[in-house]
């Protein structure tokens, strides 16, 4: 996964923050979809994690079809999704699925969705 994330990160468009991120989601049927962060001049950004999930959804995958998400930051550190991305991950992934961050040496650290989102806001809160 390390090499795939590193290669994918080259496609990131981060001219303002200079902070590139790549993410790859794995579906339960073994397919992989990549995403990178995409910035624009008004400082809004499409995060890599949401981009990868959206790519899978655009290809027909639905809530509950997701197995794992892998993330790599250009700064080489272990890092975690922003709160907006965590909310989208919570929407599409079951609570026991893994979020894995990969550093520049290929070291990995993983947490479950439930660990990363201990106090979720979900469809149940809208009832």
C-alpha cells in the first residue's frame, strides 16, 4: 500500500497549503479507489479521503460496501482525517472497519472507525 499511496500523492493539487495527501479505500469485494486533496484559490479543499470515497460511490459502491481506508501525508508523519472526512467515513464504513495511516518509512498505525469517531452524529440523530 505504501508504494501505491506514494505514487498517488504525486497527483495531489495543493498549490496553496503545499500539504499533499493521498488516500485509498478498499471495498469489501477487493476493489481499490484512490483520492488526493484538491485545493482552489478560495482555500476550500476536497480532502483525499472524501475524494477516494466519492470515487468508489461514483462507481456504484454504497454505504456498508467499504472495508478499509489508507492515508498518507506528504510530510511523512502518521496523520488522521479531518473531522469532515471522519463524518463521511462514519457514513460509509461500519464502526469496526480500519483507518490506517502510513508514514514515509512504510510504518502503519490503524484505528477503528469507532475509535476515531467515539461520539458519532449519524442518521439516528436525525430521527
